[in-house]
């Protein structure tokens, strides 16, 4: 689900989907079933630092939209820099099942049905076995509140362990919050970041 | 006896008490001599290394990665972006740059408030409000503002007046004007009405005795009359056509020239460059729009004879990070900047105070000399506001509204010997 979230009476989160480039006039009250309240935490974290903080906030999430309400199971990301349904972000392809990144130094993990690539700070791009990420991005995992682990071996035989913990994750600088914290461990080294798909 | 003398005599005869500003004659209004403060909010949080704290090295900014040399003009260094080079060349002797400010926030709203008030906490007056309270008490539009809410939250001394556009200003000062070319009533009819009112006042004076209610009416009438005289002063200064791009600034300076405005607060946006820092660049980029606005302030001030009274202050919201993965820059509490522009010949400009490290790490300076000092202070907006309050003589007397900068941390910002320069750049 992609659209805008705002706070209604008594603090209830309300969802307005984007339909054909236009924000729906109908407000769907949200039943927030995200692990650790990550949706509300993410909306709050972005709203704290965003420009024009009282306008509706763009959010990507997974859940079920009924006739009058919406149930959200997984918060994926909120972006304070998106201003309207006419200019939605297109930086994540639909086929991406797991997307995590971190900064300083920058790294990135992208998993699709066909590939799994880890780009590390030293510009090293490592291909990982896709089979290790079978569960990532499925309907089942979207409702899973506990941390999960993916383990694989690098081409040189080194073990790699990726921990995805579904709780709000933000750097407090980019007007963006994500739905999961991610740690990538290779031997004794570890990098941390956030995931927008998981 | 002219109209003004008549009004004054009538007031004396009837025991009317004037509001203090009502006693100022028109000539005085036009000859106002106090400082005029113009605060320009770089809305969205201007990036320091695209502006007054340039850098060198990979990954900081696109020009640093490309190896484009930093702009130098006198002792001033600026980023080689937008129209900064021409701007620095023209204004180097008016520029006092303050770099390396820590705002202690990454929030737009908190940052814009912190830059305009000096404090992160709520309840402190924006500097334009303090200036208007001190130098424009009773002025009809003492603090003219077109800025976002966070930067203009009043502490209760002066209410910010939204800057009207040119036509609104014209209609405000000449109520009979329906537009630039049309009147509501025939002006000759309006003139007859005014003449009749004057005649009635003459008759009141001739009667010699005024009942309390008559006295009240006379008082109100005279007050209104004086306000109209002030507004007539504004009307005389309104140009045939207003600037398309800078009408807010022009209207503010007209108010200042007419003696109805002491502080002007405006904003120029487009600085929240998370997506692409190149949005700042080029002929239509946000940097050029900002430097064009600052240039217009000084050009228009010169036309209106205000140059020597002007202090221009440009503030952002926080610093920004190095380039992110999208070629943009995110929020960073380290690296905020103020640009102060002083009148030519002040002898206080062509200086930079405060700095950041080679990759914009926080650095400390000596609060007296400005020299890099590991035992010195981290600059904050409070330090800068404290110094400007003292320079302008607008420090609030209420301790609860003061900047509360410890004596040992007060910076000598308006001493020409306080200089940090740009130590992180090669000489």
C-alpha cells in the first residue's frame, strides 16, 4: 500500500491511498498491527524533523484495506520529502523482496526472486545464493513480529549472517524512517542499516 | 494655520492625550534613522558547503568531487556554485560569515526557530521581533514578515504583520483605491467628505467646550488622522510597478523608508536538497535566487537611501551531511551558518568566524579571537544572537528571554580582530 498518513482525532492514524496519481478523499482509519508499533514510531520520527510537519506523510506499508478501515501488518518506510501522489518514488522495483542499506560507510543489500547482491563499503559487490532468502518479502514474514536471520556463504566460503529485526529504524537526518533494523555480519565485522522491504 | 497645527491646537484645547507615535510629524517619519534589520530565512536548511563553508575532497559535494576550486574574494571563501562568485566579489567588504554552528537539532521547524530566535526552546522572541519592539514601538507595521510559522512565533511584544503584495499595500494606504487604476468612489467626492470633516472639527474647536463624548470622538479622529498622514508617506513612496520577484522585500523597504517598519523578515526556499544538491545550482537554482534577493535588498536600499541603516542576516535551519546515496544531502546539526551583511565601509566585514573540519567535523574556536582552539567553544545560534543583540542594542531586559550565554563564552563578533578564516581549506 502506498499513500499518505495523517493523525486524526484521538491520535488515530488515517490512510489516504494514492489512486491514479491523486490522493483519495476518503480517510481510512488504521488498525496498527505492526511489530513494536513501528508504523506509529516511524511516522513520529519523520514528522519530528520534516519540512511542513503537519501535512500528510507519505508511507509504504503492507496490510489489508477494507471498505472503511485499513489494517497494517508491516511498516516499510515513510518519506517526508514526498509531497503528492503525482510524484511518488520509483527507486524500489516491484520485484525487490529484501532491500536494506546503511551509511557511513554506505552499503546495500538487494534481493529479488532471481538475484541477491550485497554491495559493501569498499565497493565490493558480492553475489549471494538467492535460496538463502526464500522467506524474505512474503506475506507470512510481513506479519512476523520477531527478528529473523538469513545465513549464507560468500563465494570464498566465508559465512555471512543477516539479521532483520522488524522495528522502526531512522538515521534522524534524511526525513525517512524504515520498518526494520538490519545487521550484516561477516566474520567479526558488522555493518548496520535499515530495510525498506523485508 | 495648517491642518496639522490645527489638529494639535484642537487636541490641546480639548485635553486629548495623543498616542506617542501620533505626535511624530510626517517629516520625522521620513527621516527615521534607526537600524533596519532584514532577516532572510534560507528555508529548508541551506547546505553550508554549497554556501559559506566550502570544502575540498571526494564525496562532500559535487564540486569537491570534481575538484572545482573554491571561490575566493578578499578574506571570504564561498562554494563555486550558483552565482556565489559574482556575489562574493561584489559584497566581500560587507560580508561577515559565521560558520560551524551547532543547532542541536535536525528538525526543520526547531531549526528555523533556533536560527531566528537563538534558542531551541519555545517562548523566545525572533530577532526581528526584538528589533521591532525596541526601534518600532507604535509603528503600524513594525515587524513585516513573510516567513513560515516556526521562524515567526511571537513572544508577545510585537505581532508579525504579513507582508502585503504591492497592490495590497497600495489599497492599504489609499483606501479609496480598488486596484492600481480604479477607485471605489470618485476622488473628488472623497475630498469633499474630508473637507466636511475638517470643517466640523473647526466648528468643534470654535465652540470652545467639548463634552466627554465629543472629546473622545475628537481624540479618535485625530489619532486616525495622524495614522493617515503616516500612510500618506507610504503612498508617496510606492512605485508605479513592483518587482515581480522581490515584491516582499520591496514592500518591506518602503515601510522602512516611510518610518512604519523597523524589521523585515522574508524567506527564500528550495534548500531541502535530500534528492539532488544540483537543485541549488545554475541560473534558476535556489542559491542564485537567494543571492539575487540579497543583491536586490542592497540595490533597493540604495535607491531609498537606507544603505547605512541596514543589517541583513541570513539564517538557515541546521547544517547538512556529506552527499548521500541520491546525490543529495540530509540534515546535520553540525555546520549551520549565518551570513551577516553590513553597510559598506563598516570596517567590520570581510571576515569569517567559526569553522568546521575537512569533512565538516565539529570544531571549537576561541570566543575572543576566533582562532581555532581545542579548549574553545562550539558556536551555537545563542552565541551569535547574543552578539547581535548587543550590537543592535536590543538585548531583552527580562532574564527569562535572554540568551544566557556565560560571560566567558560571549563572542566578539563585531570586533574586526575576531577572525577564524577557513582553516580547513588550503591557503
